[in-house]
């Protein structure tokens, strides 16, 4: 009788830990997706600004013959 109670509690503990791990994994995926979408929205103007001086610099260089 006592051993069956321990087994039931252990099964419930494993089940609870599995649910917690699953929920934690889902929350981390959601946070990562939000972080990536925010960083991609902010990165586009930075890339465009960094390319403009490169193009100006390439146009200013004289050709040597």
C-alpha cells in the first residue's frame, strides 16, 4: 500500500515537471520570436544608413591609370 502511494506521487511529480518544462520552452520560443522580430524591424534602417557612406566613398575615389 505504501509503495503504491510513492509510485503515484512520483508519477505525478514527473508529469508536473514535464508540463513545466513544456510551458517554459513555449515561453522561451515566444520571447525569442518577439526579440527577433523587433531586432529585424530596427536593423533595416541601420543597414540602409551604413550602405550610403560606402557608396559615396566609392564614387569619390579617382581611377588611377
